[in-house]
């Protein structure tokens, strides 16, 4: 049996920081409204999905002490590919200077968790080290004059190097879910901009996160007291708080970075994970609950035991 462990991590965000006060210059909104309703204080905007992905991947490779030649395959979670054809992953592969398979996963904001599960499957059937990246430039598909959505989005990328280990490895349990009958809640048509039914997404998000996280815990034979850190998708701090409370996970065991990055879709979980790692919040043997939800709707959870 071959399992996985994460050996390197890195992020990239555009240089341009846009605060809520900057937003309020062009939109009828305020720092107070945005912080109270979403928890967001600022976001980074700009760049391309491939450019940010390359930068994050290079940081992750350096942290793993791996060269591009040592990586077998690349999986890129994104809902904002640079073009429809080709996928963005091959551009990233070329940019990094590696070989092997390279493909995009579009599961919206659940993309990174879908990706981790996919990578575990690749490794189980024989792959060597895999680069898993979540990268987004949501600002490119957002009407920045629409206050309902412009204040939420951010751009950025996070990457991890996932390597095989003998034995079961770190992925203790996982589930992936989708319900296409809810596609009208969050969508972007060809050539259009993002539409979101914020209230309905909010309601559904809390419910599905709780349901899938509880299932993942049950499948791993763990209770909320065994979860060292919840690393959730960063869409709204109130969604994170409501879900954590219902799951019985205290706030000091959740990771929140939405204040600095906004909602970066597939990039939000690796941005949060990186933050927890660089701040020394993850220790050997810790059980991490990764959980995401987004357009589709899609949702997914995984419990990952950190093995340094
Ligand atoms: N600044 C000021 N006022 C705003 C505003 C803004 N940026 N955006 C909307 N408003 C106004 C609305 O026009 C409305 O005014 P009205 O009552 O006069 O009509 C009022 O604020 C309330 O709007 P509403 O949409 O009901 O707010 P809300 O409390 O639901 O918060 C979201 C809006 C988007 C922050 C919230 O619904 C949310 O976060 N939803 C989940 C989104 C999500 O998770 N998306 C990602 C999925 S991956």
C-alpha cells in the first residue's frame, strides 16, 4: 500500500493589495460593512493563473528540497484557467521546467480538496512525487463595479509537493460531492462575469461543510476533539465560524486567512495551510480537516494526518 505525505509548500500573491477603503472609493460600500459581513479586510489582485501557479510551485519545490525533474506529474486546481484550450497546467509545467502529466481540475472552490484526493489516487497506482497547486485570478471574471461580488474575490496561489510513503500515509478519510441542480447559485457563462446568490450559497455552504466534515471524521474514526486544525475554504468568516461551531471545533483550532486574501477559490485552502505551517501551528501527528465548497455545487472534505 502506498500513501501520501506533504513535503513542501509555498504560495504566491500579486503585489497589488486592495483594502476595503480602496474598494469604497469606487463602490457604494464601507470597510465596516465588508468586515462585519465577510471578515475580509484586504485582498491581492492581479497576475495570471499560470504565473501565480509557477511562483507558488517553485516555492513549494524549494521547501521540499526537490528539483522539477524529480516531480512526476502536476495537478492544477483552478476555476479561472488562463484560456479554455489549452488547460493551464501544461503552461505551468513548461514554466517550471518539469516533465510528466499536467492537467487542470475545475471543482470551483472545492478544487484543492478534490485535487488532494486525486493526487493520493495517482500515487496509490504508482506515481512518484506530484505537484498540487490551487491558483486563481477571480478578479478577471468579476465585475469589479458590482459591490455584491467585487468585495469578496481575491487572486493568489498555493502549492504543495505530495510524495509517496510506504504504508497508509496521511490521508485518513475523504469524500467528494456535487449537486449540479444547484449550478444556478454560483456561475460564470462564457464571456460573462461571476453571478452569486450569496444568501443561498451561505445557507447551503454551512450545511454541506458540516455534513461532509462529519462524514470524514466518522470514516476516520475521529471526533471533533481529535481534529488539531480545521483548514476550511475561505469564503466568509461567518461560514467558517458557523460550521466550526456546529462541528464542535473551537475557533482557536480553525485557520482563517480570509482577512488578508479574500475568497481565492481553489487557492484558499493551500493559502490557509501554508499560513498554519509557517506559523508553527502544524505538528507531527496532527489531524487536519480540510474542507471546501463552491460552484457546481461541489463540496469535499479530507482528514490528513501530518507526517513530517
Ligand atoms: N457593501 C454595502 N452594502 C452591500 C454590499 C456591499 N459590498 N453588498 C450588498 N449590500 C447590500 C445589499 O444591497 C442589501 O441591501 P438592501 O437590504 O437595501 O437590499 C444588503 O446589503 C444586504 O445584502 P445581502 O446580500 O442580503 O447581504 P448578506 O448578509 O447576505 O451578505 C454576502 C452578502 C455575499 C457577504 C453573503 O451572502 C455571503 O458571504 N454569502 C456566501 C458567499 C460565498 O460563500 N461565496 C463563495 C462560495 S465558494
